[in-house]
């Protein structure tokens, strides 16, 4: 990732900020319910709705910035890798090319590098942030919910996880 250090730092940073702004929305909704609706204060409800709109707009700006920087790093990485693979292929002898096969080389130049590019494009940053920050944010709303989330899985999550695992298992993993 040489040459893309700035993008590799800013992309995840903006993604973290986006997740943080998204996790603030339930706190604002809780305040609307507790303080605005509970006290029948329309002015407070409208102010908090404006706060939610601002949080949404700022979160959107963070998401766009994160995607811009991560895409720049991913495309730059994959383009350098394609160039290096092409240089290597051009250095091969005709017998080596025949032995390897042109279809294998085309696959390496396209599908394999696209998979690496998608991996660099930072889809993995958001999951740990949401998973580990969400219980701390929800503890501000209700302690009972947080106790359930921190101490274990709910009764619906275990069967759902097993079902997803079974549905996503490739055919070759299953016994005949």
C-alpha cells in the first residue's frame, strides 16, 4: 500500500466517524421519547429532529469521504498489482505461457485482482465498530438491553447464525 498511506488512514477514520454518527441516532430518539414526548414539548421534539437530520447529513458526508479514500487506495493498489502481474507475464517464455495456460493468466489479471481490490475497499472496518460500540451506546438508553447484549446472544440470534452458516456453506464443504 506504499504511496497510499494517507488514504489508508483517512478511509478507516471516516468510516469510524460515520459509524459513530449512526450510533448517536438511537440516543437522540430516546431523548425525543423521554423528554420531548414524555413532557409534551413540541419545541424539543422539533429541535431533536433537526439534530437527527444534521447527524444524518454529517454521517453521509463521512460515508462518502470514507468511500472516496478507500476506493482511491483500492484502485491504486489493484492497478499497481495488475501492472506488476503484466510485467511478470511479459517476462515469461512461450513454453511457460503454454504450460500455465492463457485462461489462468487472464483469471489472475481480472478476477483474482478484483477480489483483492474489493478486500482493500474497507468493508471490514464498519463491522467491529458497530459491534463493539453499540453496547456502550445502548447502555445509555437501557441497562437491561445492554446486559443481554454483553452477556450473551439472544435466543433468536443463535438459530439465525446457524441458518446463515448452513445457507452460505459452499457445496464442496457438505458431505455427499
